[in-house]
């Protein structure tokens, strides 16, 4: 049997973990960690009508038959799929998509499907390859598919990175450039959208020819396509940076606790609306990004889910959206709690609902409490936290007493200092909970021992005087209480 090296086991473990995550969330994990993060990365999205050779392009780019290819009238790609490989010291993610019109999606589902494609190529696609057959007439139906995708994409990164791949080039017997001058107005519009950025692709080619045309396509992707800055994250769409160190910060808490102020401080800019009224100014989850100390930061500001009047199912869906926006896991979850007002049962209820809906250990693993309005705190916070209500003590226990005081009205210099402190806490490994004491054998054996002792004394002392019998019978319960109070502490 072949021996597995440590490296093989490591990559096997990573592949299994990625597969589990993709199955659970529906969004594959971008290669953003470890030594891969230092390499140049390309995210290729392939779109087009059923039968246009999308999967063939994907397989050619990968150099392997990873995607099913069919020659029937039915589509072989029924859901979006992603594969990765390393080529020329670069990392490539190739995303093959189904024909969304064939999927019979309604308008809302269609938009959600396109958003999934965007998530899989976040922060932006290096190239969007539109597969068009050069051996058949371009139809109004095909143009309609293209327009629907473009409109649902809803930002300029679509046109910025669009390249047309004319497939089945082995059947092309005319000069393509000349023929494109006479095509229908609809196809001319698509060419205009791509700034006439196109390439001819032979689906049937020798191994050498296939390698040559793949090299040409890769060269086109690398050299001629613009590489824009990551676009601002639309609401509800996670942006996952794929290069360098990346910190993902999720800020949660009750309305009025200063979540947006923390977010703006971390970004060093007024990106999130801050209000001083009784009404919430954050009505839906928002994400902004910045670069600080050679690290990319995604800061996600969340609404108060209780104020949003969501039912249980909607709340779970909202929390799942937050998780996707900080995928594969948040670097820190900052819980904003005011230090100048009493911690209420309502606030604790909000916290519990979020924690329960999150439903995995990454919530508590990354929890930090930020006590806001620290400028109004006139006592030693550590001392005051010893006397707070049981609910807040439970929250502190959940965070392993990992907290920081935040002054909302600090001067520019003081604000920078406290942000640096907060960042240092986020970057440091969070304290592990104290090790649990070894389990006592008492729960398994002690109860039966006391019960047997009691029954034995009851039988053996039948002929004893009542007072002596009562004293003897009271011995096992007394020892039992002593054991629980002293020995099990």
C-alpha cells in the first residue's frame, strides 16, 4: 500500500474540509490561506447557453477532465461547479455555470444564482468567459440569456472582465475577424460590451494545439484584461479577499450600542451611518473594506435582528448571510455592549438568539466584547464587571473575559490608539478556556455505592432499636451530601 506523506495528508484534509464547507454553505472556500495566498491567483467564470462548450473550455484550462461534457440536447451542467489547480506558479479557480434559463428560475432565484457566482469569484473575477458557438447563428434567445446575466450581475466588474470565447473553432472555415463585421446587431452589442476582446477556441484539437490555444487564452487573461480594484460590496454579498493577510470583522449588538462607530473607527473612514436617535440607522447588513498595515480588512456592520421583526426562519437566514460575508470564518466577532446603561434581559435575548442561530463553535471562539461609550465610564471597568447581572456574566464567560473599552468620542490620536489596541486583540490568538478538571468517577459508581450501602444497612439493622436504625440509615445520605459539597468541588 502506498505511504502517505505529511504533505499529502495535509492537502487531503484541506480538500475534505473544503468539500464539507461547500456542501453546507453552497459557496466554495477561496484559496486565501497558507502558502497559496502568496501566489498570484486567477478566478475564471465561464458562462453561456447550454451546448456552447463551457465545460470544454473549463477542462482545457485545468488540463484535466473535471467537468462533464455532453453532446446531447440536454445540459450536462445542472449547478455551478468549481475546480482549482496550480499552473505556471499561479493558482487558478475555474467556475463552470449552468444555463440559468434552462434551470427555470424565477426572477428572485435567478438573482440569487448570479450572486452565488459572484461570491465564488470574489472579490472580482479575473475573467468572465462568454462561450459562443461560431458554427451556428446567434439567436435572440441567447442574447436574452446574456442580458439577464449582465443585469443581474449589476456592477461594472462584469464588463471590465468580459472575454468572448468563440467555441467549435475547428468548424470555422472563414476569417473570424471578417465574419464578425457582418453579424447581427445583437452580437455586435455583445462584442461592444467586451471591447472586441475575443478568442477562437477549437473544441477538437490535438494535444499540442489544445495546449497552444490554452496558452493564448491564459495570456489574454493575464495581459489584456483590466485588473480593477475590488468593487464595494453590495448589500448581502460577501467579499472574500483571495490574496495576502485578510481579517474579517463582524460587529453585532443591540440598536444604539455604537456598532457603526466601531466599524468606522476600524476603517478609519465614515463609511457607516451613525445616528443618535431612538431609531436604528443600520437597517440591513453592510460590508466595507480597507487596507491597514499591509492587511486587508472586511468590516461587516449588522442590524439589530430583533428590531427587524424577523421570524425564527428569517433570523436563521439572516445569520447565515452574516456567516457567508465572513467566510470561511470571522477573524473576530465584536459584540457591542454599552457600559453606561444597565444590561437588560432584552439585550441578552438578542445575544442568545444570534448565538443559537449561528450554531457552530466559531462564534464563541472569536467573540470579543466591546464596551462602548467608554468616555462615560467613571469607574474601573474590571471591578465593575464583578458586580454585573448574571446575564452579562454569562456573556463574559462565553467570551473567556475577552473584552475592551471603547471611547466613542475620543480625539483623533486617542481613537487611533484604541483602534490599534483593538486590532492587536483581534490579531492575537484568543485565550483558550481553562482546561476542564478530569471527570469524577462519582457519577458512574458513587450513586450505586450509596444506594447499596443504604439498602444493606436497612436490611442489617432490622432488629436494632428505632433510634439506632435511624442514625445508621442517615449515614449514606449524609456522606452523599458531603461528597457532593466537598469532594466534587
